[in-house]
């Protein structure tokens, strides 16, 4: 019985080896017409472009809003950069340039013991305007050794949003001045 199993296994393996050897010369993909997605990829190139991911200058030349075909990410690069710079003092939990999401981890200032903050920023558009940014701030206070949720001041959220927007505008002005 074991001898028959070994012989059958050898026969199956040799048949598979012959079939694999015969298929080397075939290019199956070229036999079928390209889909619209394949044609779009061929026109636009790779996701990362020829020189890598374009995070901080993904706007093509002469494109004000950043919606041209050479955009590396689907959000405004000035808002992205300003968000990362503004929140650089806090530890980052998530930084997704394709989705436009930045989430920090909890941050406790050394001067304000027993109080910590977490920030979520969502960049909603490719254009640089106030409605393209949504900032959420979360606060917790330490009470009897446990962290409890607290309501952050609305002024803190507005100030953070304004700082990001101002920084993004400054980046845009600097880039246009270099042209």
C-alpha cells in the first residue's frame, strides 16, 4: 500500500512539474483587453509616483486647489503639514495622509498634573479653507487615581484649529513667494 502511494505521488509531482514548465512562456495578462482601471494606472503611473510619495508638495504646477492628476494624496498638503507641525509636541497614534486623519495619544503637560488631552484632526478637502478642517479635543482629569472624561473648553478647540489654518496659509504663502 505504501509503495503504491509513493508511486502515485511521484507521478502526480512529475505531471505538476511538466505543467509548470509548459506555462513559463505564457503571458496570460496580455491575452485579455485592459480594463479601464488598468488603462488609468498606465496613464497616471504608480501610486507613489516616480520619485516616491508626494506628501508635502503633491499639487501639480499651476493647480490652485490640488485636484490635478499629479496629486499624491487626496487632502490639502498645507493643512497636513501644518497639522503635524502644530501637534508635534504630542505623541502621534495615527497619521494617515491618504485619509487625512491625525490622532494623538494622550498628552499630559508637566505643569498641569492630573489633566491630559487627546486631539483628533480630520482634513476633509483638497482646498485650503476653514471648512476643510475638523478638530476634536478630548480631555480627562485624574480623580482618585482614575482618569475621568471632562469637557474641554470650546476655546481650546477653536484656538487649535486657527493655529493649524494660520500655519497652513503661511506654508502656502512661502511656497508661492519662491515661485
